[in-house]
C-alpha cells in the first residue's frame, strides 16, 4: 500500500491585509500560528473549537463558527449531541495543518471547549473569566486575580493565569478528568458568588452592565457544556492584533495590560521562553470533591 501524503494547506491571498492599521497580512497570521504552534496546539488539539472568522479583514464584522465549513481537508470533525439534543458536527482541529487551513478560511481567534473529543462530558479545566468593569484599573484586575488564586489554594486548587489579549484575565484550574460539567458549574457558581458576597465593592458574579461598573465581573459561565474561552497564544481580532498569553503568576506584574502582547511581541517572548509558563498544567490532576464540600456544603 502506498500512502499519499496530504498536501500542506495553501494560504491564498497571502498579501491581503487582515489588520490594515497594523500592516498585518493573512500570511503574517499563518506565519504567526506556525511559529507558536508547539505552544498553541496543545490548548486546542482534539477539542471542539469555535473559530472567529473575518473573511473581509478585521475592519468588517466577523462571526463565530463552530460547525465545519464545506471544503475542509485537514480539519477533523466531531459529531456530538448539542444541549438541545440534536446531533451536530463540530470543528475539532488536531494538528498544525488544521490550524493553517482554518487560517486559510480566515480564522483569527480559536476558542476551545474545556473538554476533549474523547471525553466530552468531563471538563479538564475550569475558567474564571475576570472582566473588569469601567473604572477598574489593570493593577486592580491583576491584584484580584492573585486574590482569587489564594482563595482557590484555600479550596485546595492550584491555578494558572493568562491575559486575554483584551481587557481582562482568565484564571484557569486544571482538573482530574473524572469531573463532570455539573460539578464544574456547581463549584464555579458557588465560588464566584462566594467571592462577590465577601468583597461586594470589588466583585460581582452578575453579568449586568450596571452591576459591573467599578467592579470585576467573575464570569463563571464558561464552565458549562458547549461554552468556550479563548485559547492561550490565540490572536485576537482586536486593534493591534493582541495575543492571549499564558503567564507565570510571578511575571503577571510585568504585564502592563490585558493586551500587552501582540502578534510581534508574542513571538519575541516565545523565542526567549526557556520553560513552559504553565509548567505542570497538563499533568496536574485536581479533584473538585473537597472544593465542592467547602463551597456547596448543603449539596455535598
Ligand atoms: P476580555 O478580557 O476582553 O473579556 P475574553 O476572551 O474573556 O476577553 P469575553 O467577551 O469576556 O472575552 O468572552 C469570554 C469568552 O466567551 C470568549 O473568550 C469566547 O470564547 C466566548 N464568546 C464570546 N462571545 C462569543 C460568541 N459570540 N460566540 C461564541 N463564543 C463567544
Ligand atoms: Mn473576559
């Protein structure tokens, strides 16, 4: 038997400006993902992943897409049952060729599920999405993330932090693979409301705009089946082509804002990195059993 290797995905219109104000082309985006691939790919590989696509560049509206488009040759699909009960095909990239093919289809951002195709009902991390409201400074946001880290330690959970490339931060908690979506939702709900009750001047767990003014919204709703959050090292389709960047907790203070890293500085950082900023993330197996007892005693 002869195996014909699949041709590499082609990037057409390589010189097309995707971020005109920043002089960034489609080829630049493909080159970026190729360069960061060893760090980026593990965060999305074999997970249902929504892509944020901009066929007319970032000066025109884009759209989120979770179902595979016609014509894909490198991107794997997964058929899963949606919350409604219907079966549907989802984009599920598993290798570098898939990522570049999605870039060819004008994807800029990558947003994976917190569970893998092989274990869809068991999230393997939690995400607390910290959204600073109007009037909250960046140092206040990073202090809040560190405070939450401490609270998680008290609940016997280690956490990791990334800038989102936008206004905020994600605090991410790796889990044992036997946790269920119900556990994730129940714990994050109780934990976020607990923090907001404890420090009502700084935090809210409610999404309304009025609630958020001067406070940080702890969005725990990422931790439900079907929800996504942006992948580490993903570009953002926002001015300046920022990047969602995993940080070491001790380096967070060196970041001047949530969008401190962009398509160019992220690559410089990559070349200087000697070890993984989220060292241990992939192998850490944490259980929600004790945290759930602490935060939701009536239901434990
Ligand atoms: P920021 O720090 O600016 O808040 P973010 O990535 O946390 O950046 P949010 O607006 O808080 O952005 O959204 C949180 C997550 O919700 C996103 O990362 C994305 O995965 C998901 N999301 C947001 N809007 C959509 C959408 N229209 N369709 C699908 N997923 C979405
Ligand atoms: Mn956010």
